[in-house]
């Protein structure tokens, strides 16, 4: 029997490595890759152009969506709690206008889609299918007609709350603060009407950001599968934005899908302690920027980019994102998990996930953990497409 030399063993190892690299890239290319939450429209509203090279300025741009194999991107339409009545709905429409303008300027590679059929057509034509997700029920201004109008413009889901509560639903941040009386937590009667109207319209009910009582009220009200567009598991990090095991099990029973957020602070329970030490090291510079009226997120991004090695040490390993996914799959199965990156809405991501261009690395890690190609395709986008179709089916009477 011929013995293998060290050189021949090295060749075999290199060939196996190359084959594995080709395999994960091919699997990623063949899948319909859907990310349910990206905040780059914030940068667009500040004057950036999505067709430009935004490396160093944003996690996302059109070229990097292509590089990352992203077929469908839900663009978040967001405003904070200062956009109250008279402002929220108007600003939501301004962001939607900007998305339609981007698509019109780049009609050969991008299109806004409203239905599953339009989504599938865009994928077949090798165009980025752009979808709309309104992040924060305050943007409908307690007006069901505004909700209808947002849906007509193409809104595929609405997050019932952002960090701020509405008059009809309490947020996770407010419920966790301990300042909301139990009698005021959750959905009131109007809030339940909102959920029912969303079911009627075919608009996905998004339960990221909502308080735990709001979560249970919504789960008990909806007649269709819900979405959690960008959250993680409390099993690894008991952050108020993450889901506990009972909530995860309820999503599985409902038929919904949990899309994992890439934010280091949601993934890693030790991130905040490292971040506080980082902030202390750069306090003088941070204080100076605060005096110049910079907001906290912009300060964090500026300091992180100025001191990249220091900032990189804050980031958890990519494996932790997969640990969150494994936990959810163990509890409720592979049919109920997906990706909701929160790129351009977050200030720190796991190592290696530097931008939308790095999405294929998730496919690589899933395959390395033993997920089948069929399961990977579900996680990357098939699960979202399923509930998008289920929500789009007509149901019930008008509310």
C-alpha cells in the first residue's frame, strides 16, 4: 500500500477546503436570501445614495447587497418617539418616497415589491426585491386609515412599538423600566383592532420591540403567523429586547418566524461591560462630541471607526449568533428562524460580519454545524416567504 507523503496530505486538505468554500458559496447563491430588517434608509435621509460605495459610512449599499447574495431586503421605515401626531405618518411616507426613488434610479437591479408574486418575479429577474417594514406603531398616529395607506404603499410589516410605547401598546423598554402599571401594560382595545386590521390587510404583525404583555396580547389576538423581525434569545442574554423561551415556543405554535438580530449587545451578555470600559477610555473625546450636539449613535460610530482595533475587541465571535439560532431551532424547529440583521441600525456586529457583503459566512457556519442544504434555504429566506404568503391570503371581515 502506498503511503501518503506530507505534501500529498497537504494537497488533499487544501482541495477539501477549496471544495467546502465552493459548496457554501453555491448553496448561498442557490437560496433566496431574505433579510427582514435593515436601517440604511436612515443614512439615505441624511443624504447618502444607496448606489454609491458606502464602505466606511454604512453597512449597506447596492453593490454590497449583490456581493452578499441578498435577494430580498426589508428596508426599515423608522422614527423615534419625537415623531408624534402630525409628524410620524408624514416622515414614514418621506422614507417610502426615498425608497421608490432609489428603485426608479436603479430599475435594472432593484424593484419595490408588495406581494409574494412580485417578490418571486424580482428574484427570477436577478433584481433586489425591496420591501418596506414600518418600525414603530406611532407612525400610524392612532389612525387606522393611515395604517391602510401605509399598506397600500407597500408596507409588508409594522412593528407594533419601537422603544417608545404608543397609546395602544406598551414597548419592551417601557415595560422593563418598571414604570408602567400592570393595568396599563399590553394592548388595549384599539391595539387589538390594529392587529386585526393588519391580519385583514395581509400586513405581518411584527413583535420585535414590544413588551412581554403586548407580546402575549398580540399572540392571543392574531389569526395569522407573526414575525419577529430583529430579536435574539434571552437564554444567552436576558436583554429586554430578546425573547424568553416561553415566547419562543409561542411563536412556534403560532407558525411565526424569529429573525435574529446581529447586534453585539443583544447577542452577548458581556458586551455592555466591555462597552462601558471602552467608553471610559474615550470619555474626553465623547464628551466633546456631546457638547457639539452629536447624538449617541453617531458618537459611537465615530469613535469605533477612529479606534478600530479597540472597537473590534468589543465584538463577540460569529459563533454566538449561530448559538442563538441553534437554541431556537432546538425549542421550536428550523421552520421558525431567519435573519433580521439590523444592519445600519446597530453600532457593533459579531466578528467577520462587517457588512451585508458578509452574509455568505452565515451559510458557511450553518453548513459547518450540520444543517442540511434544505434547512439552510429555509433559514436564509424560505421561512419568511412562507409566512409572507400565508399573511397575504384573504381572511375575515373588515374591522
